[in-house]
């Protein structure tokens, strides 16, 4: 039932990192559902093959409609649900454009309620604005249990994950990743 928000600039590797995390969870015996609102299923599968992130219980769907996402959750009953990204999911019964304040807040709240009710670990990917803050309503950061920033220079092989908020642990730790073949 924990909810994690992973934010970072475009191209830093959020999707790649989370696809690897999803595959590792699936290989350890969990049902995992990865929802991509930005890329097609074929694009995500190509990345999964490239990084050896294939697993029998890792399910992928390319969706942008909240109702369809919830339908996939009902069908798969995942232990881990990755939404890449929260700004791309919208609910047809809500006013506002996808990625707008109302849509992001209400869609996130609905996904969080579902995750808490079903005891699903939920990972939300969030966009970052030009000034480095998480795009969308500030309330999004208050709704989740953990906020992680994924950072790194495009020209560098090193990436870092920093905890900005953690209801269950420390925020003074950094994960360092070395991108390699």
C-alpha cells in the first residue's frame, strides 16, 4: 500500500530504471503491472529486451484512461503497479486537460485510494519543470508516502536518486547508479 513518486527531467532514465525494478519484482514472484502513458507497448518492450527486463509476470499496458488502468489492475491484481507517468493519465468524468492540476490531483488520489485498499505498491512517475520542481499540483507530493528525485547530467554515466520525502525512513541517503551496457 505504499505510494512512491519518482520525479526527474526527461531523458534521465526514470522509465528505464523503473522497468528494471518492475522486472526484478516480477522475477522474485510478484505480479507486476507497468502502465505507460507516454510510449507504446512496443517501445517499452524494446527497452525491456535491451536491458534484459523481461519476466513472465511483468504485464505491460499502454493506457491514458484511468478507467482502463483500473480495469487492468482488476484483471492482473498486481503487487506492484508502475504508472509512467501520472501526468498522462486522465479521467473522462473530470474537467480539465490531461496533465492539468485537476486531472493530476484527482487521478492520483483515485490511484492511491485503490493502492491502499488493495495493498498494492504504487510507483508514480512525475515530470519535472524547467526550474526543477515536480510538475502538477504541489498537493501531489503531499498525497504520496515517498518522493524520489532521479538526477544526472545527460553527458554523464552517473545518475543519483535522492529521497526528498519519506514517511517511513530517512531522507539523507542517496542511491548512485552507473549507466553501462
